[in-house]
C-alpha cells in the first residue's frame, strides 16, 4: 500500500509542476477536428498529408526517436471508452496450474492530452479500467497505465521530464487488458528506450504489480551540428500479492551527437546502470559504451541503431566470478505510409529478470503493423518475442535456465460512424523453459494461452484548446 501511495503522489507532483504550455512529439496524433487519426491496434492509420514538426531529440536517450510531431502545434484533449469481452483458454492461472476456459470482460477509459507552445511541449496519455473474470471473482482487479512527457526549450538547451507507470495483474509483455491499446502503440507518447525500462518480459504468476519509471534529460546545442546530453532515470517493480522478485533500477547516460546531414546523425553514449533486489542485498552494476546511428525523415521514417561493449559487476553474490563481459544493443524503426504505420524495436541488454530471476541477459523484440484496408475496415498485427537467460554469476553451480516468451495478435476493426467502431481480436501467449546442467531435469512448454474476443470503442472528437 505504501508503494501504491507513493506512485499516486509521483503522478500528482509531475502533473502539478508541468507548466500550462506543454507537449511532446507523438507517434500519431489526432487529425481533423471531427475524428481522431491515431493508429491504435486495428484502427486505420492517419492521413499523412499534413506537415510534421521535426523530432530533434538525441540518439540513445530515454525515449526512442519518432517521425515527428504531426499536425504542428495542435492543442487538444481526446477522451475515449472501450468495452471488450474475451474468451480465455487459461483463465485459472496465468502460468502453470489448472487451466480452464473462461470469459473475461474489460472496461477501459482513456484520456489523451497534448499542448504545444513555442518553448514548452507536453503529451499525456492515461488509461484506466477493470477486469472481470467469470471463473474466479477473486481475480477481479483494476488496471492503470499512465505516461507523461514534458519538454522545456531554451535557446541552446532543452529539459525533458517523463514518467511511465502501470498497475497490472500480470506481465506487461503482451498484456491484453487494454484491447491492444498499449501506450507505445498508437499513443502520442514516445516509447522508452529498453535500457531505461523496468523489464517485464516473462509470463509470471498472476498477481497485481506496480511498475514505474521516471526519466530526465538535459541536452545542450554546442553548434549547428553537435550537441551533448545527460540523462538519468529511476525505475521500480513491486508485487502486491505474489512472490515476485522486487527490484530497483537506476540508469545514467552521457552522450555526444553529431548531425551528418539534415537526415542522418551519429552519436556516442556511455551508460551506467544499477540493479538492486529488495530484501536480499544483491545487486548488479552495468557499464556500457555505444556507437549509434540515426536517420529521420520527418513525417515518414525514424530509424536508429546503437551497439557496443558492456561490463556487468556483481555485488554480494556468492560466486567466484564478479564480472561479466558482453554487448549491449538497441534498434528501432518507425515508418509511416499513406495507408499503413509500422513500428519495430529490438534490444539486447542486462535486465532485472522480470521478477523471476536475479538479473537476466535479455533479447527483446516487439512490433506493430496497422493497415487501412478499406474506408470502413482496418487491421493490425502485433508480434513480440523475448529470450531471458539467467546470469550464471547470480547462482551457485552450473545450471543454466532460459525462457522463450512469445506473444502475437491480430485485430480487425470496422467503423460504425465518425465516433464509434467495433473490433475482433485474437491473441496467443506461449512460453518455454530450457534447463541444462541439472541431471534428470529438462525443459519444455510451461504456458500456452489463447484469447479471442470482440470489442466496442467510442470516442469524441478531439477538443481543441489554447
């Protein structure tokens, strides 16, 4: 309860101290004044004819680069409401245990806000609702997902503040409760760089959990082509009624960025991260150096790739080896076409172990493709994959444990008018564990889940304000 109260206070403080002139570049913002043009999963992509403001954020910062702020400095509030009913093949237990088909219903409200002036920008996106389970009412729970980014610009410097928070009953990786409306998919917010996120890429036991990441970045324009940036973040993962491994994550980076052409840029970044596991005194210090390249075509494409060496230092683990040498990489692509929006992200890095392991080497991929099929029909697919391997320095013996977690889904959406639509969605979640070095114990499939359902979405027109 103390953690929950702290999260609420953090959200209130950030909101109170944001000036009245705000916003941040979106991955998709409302189009005309009569109907939104965001590309939520299954919804038609927006008209790309409108000019977009360039995205000038540094490479390898807390947020991934985007195709830019579409439709200029538009100020709006956009509320929406969504109702979904799902058939769930594994409703009894999120992982393992007795399986059984059940029905799950969700009601979700969403509020998106954007305000832009010459020097300040803000984007906020908040979703809240509830999940109702037919086979076990004890699972009924609230769900929340919140994001905010504020940017304050001076003549040569820029300050960015942001926060991402969630309150969910299971892993955020492939979570279905928002009907495919993830904050990073079709939201006006930029996605977090995976190095800064509080990782949840394992399908673990059902139980309410809080995840929160607060980020800050200061950048300075040294010349027309070069800039410097420093950033920091603090993240936490807490489990309220399950036995997950709780962790704190701090990340600090310093980078230099150079603009080669109007579209191409290079960067070099040094990062230092800390993972601390509550109640056990264990910790991992993470050092990495990356070279990065980015290409941005405003309104059409944003691509970045960064990679380099990494050193992990293990604190208070009862093993002889205290260091691990590896590599760290991150890449993302956003591509906007007249009738489609594409987004992909990949990362290879050290993580907190998703509440299951005391740290992990993680490969993570996620993607989304939204396509306008006809005037009234649109579709989307959203695949995801994660490979988590336990770090051998965090345990005694030679046993190796790795998890392969996969989710995927597709949706079809039909417009019922200017402000309403209905959708059909199917999702699958699958997880396999591999064990080696332990006599008599192998691996295999630990979790398979199918979800299929229908939904109804209602929204107003975007309400403009000054």
